[in-house]
C-alpha cells in the first residue's frame, strides 16, 4: 500500500485518525515518523522533500534548522502501528481479500534462507533490499530484525566454511541491520550476540570476506560487523578478534590504498581505524599490529586526510606502548612526527591527548634523536603544543606538552612566529 493511500483507507473505514498521527505537511498518517531538532515530527518522505528543495527551516515553526538530521520517532511509530492494527481488525474486509504484508513476505524470505536445500543468495539479496528500502515501514524492518532466530539464521549462512556469494550476501544483510538508523539498538545487539555465540568461527568467516570479498563494499560491510562485535561483545570475544592475525592483517589492508594511484577510501578508512583503535587496547595485539604494518598505515591516513585523525592517533598511541611500535615510528620519523603534529589539533581533545602521548613517548621518555630532530624541524609544530596547553587540556597532557616544549628549548619568539592571530599569549615558562 502506497503512502498516499493510507489516509483514504482509514477514511473509507470511517476510522477517526488522531491528529498527532498525521504529518503536518501531507496531513496523511505517517508511515515513517522522524523528528527534527526543533522537536516537531514529520513523515520522512515529506520532510526529506522539503529539505531537498533547499529549505533550511522547520515547516511547522519556521525556525531555522542548525541541523537537518532526521531522528526516527520509534515510540510514535509503535503507537501508529498499534492503532492501525486495532482499526483494521475491527473494520477490515475478510482476510482472504487482503494480500501478503511486507512483514510476512520478509518472514517467507527468512524461511527460504534457513532451508538447506535452497540457494539462499536470491532471498538474501531481496532481504537486504527490503531493509534498505526507505518506503518500507520502519516498524516492519524492526519486526523482522527481532524475529526469533532471524539473526542466528543469517549468521549461520556467514559461517559456512568458504567465502562464497551466499556468505557475502549474508554479510550485506547483517551489515544493513547493524548500520541502519531506523533499526533499534536492541536489534543491533541481537546480531552481535549471534556473532559472539561462536566468536572464533564468526571472526574467521568475516576475515575471509575481508580477504576475498568481490568488492570494496563487501569488505566494508564485513568490517562493520567486526566493529559491532567489538562494541557489544564480552572481553573474551574482543580478544578473539584482536588475536586473529588474519583479521588484523585485513583491517590494516582496509585502511590502505584501494587503487593503483594510492588513493584511500574514506568510508573504509573510518571503519577500519575504528576496529584497529579498539583492538589496540589489547596489549597482546599491539606488537602483532606493528609487525603487520599498522604504523605506516596510520601515518598515511594522517598525511592524506583520508579518515578520522583521532582514531589514527589512538592507533599510534597504542603502538608506542611497545618497543616495536616506537622503533617503527622513529624509523619513519621524518614523515610520522610532522603528521602527528599537524593533525593532533584536528582530532578533538581525544586526538590531541593521543598525539602528545606519541610525541612524549618517542621524544622525551625514550629520547630518540630522529624523533626529536623531526619534531624540532616541523613548521608550526611547537606552536601547536603551546596552543594545546592553553586549550584547557587535562593536567597530564599539559605536563607532557610542557616537558616537550622545555626539551626543545623554545623561546617566545619562535613559538609566537606561527600564530595567525594578533592575540598576545603568555609563555608557560
């Protein structure tokens, strides 16, 4: 049933529609209610057309919109669904006259996927399209995601002992559930739980898709599931991911060049760095990450603006916790140190803290001459340290920055030379 037909249907049934179920723009019953930052809820299709037309105000209040993010109003969605089911039950024609619902069609696809005698690929592609379709009711999507055995059925296809088309298609469906804004967090956790039930098998299967995926999109989908697993699983499951050499290797490859010209894909870099930054918190994984090339990969990201500076700096911060990591950074100090200095103020306070930790470890604590020389020679680098000290950073970070500045014997003239503003700053010593 189309969006434009739903109000007519309820009028034909002589059902009174509650006013707050209607979209303020179309006046139809909302199929996918979403809220603006002003607090007003609209049907997604109507407000999206309004925004796409170049409007930057809330249609109901005419207030300017500092953000055009659309937040699903799942509570109202449930109320409308409950009201609709009650209304149609009391006034609808005989069941035989009613066609299959989207939810029942999706359930039939799940049954086909679970049947070992059938090739699940076609059903999986249809299921991915169902969850990705903006015209499908969000309530139906979440009903499918929470259906008993749904996540387990999809994960069972992924865990087959080969990286075939069906495993890749299953990854696509699971990744859409994991990353879709309209899917409730509880339903995302169901996917994480199904993957964690046999973590070793899931990690091995996801690593195979990362290694042999037919496209970059398939590899990104697999890494999104790794990210979901790391975010929601138990510590022992996270350790399983961190200790998989194949997985770590493929995540590092994901943040590397994707074409002959050495270009990086921003989406791949973002999700790959997110996984690596989490894995880096496991001490046993750090030296392995360094051995597999995490340091040059993270430095390349910083140097090319291809991903989150904060995540890349977190990876480097973890690697300086082991001797192999410090050696790797110092061996490429002429590239690594300037990259850290230039990006540490662009990654938020977390990135700044991580950047200072990297510099302090290799320059002050271990006093590697290559790193010290590279830092002292970096244009504007020492100015950034001074700016960080004046930015209200935590005491520990401020102390490390101060020790670095003293070590480089910076005077007021050399520090202030890099300022673009005319504001006078007080030297910390």
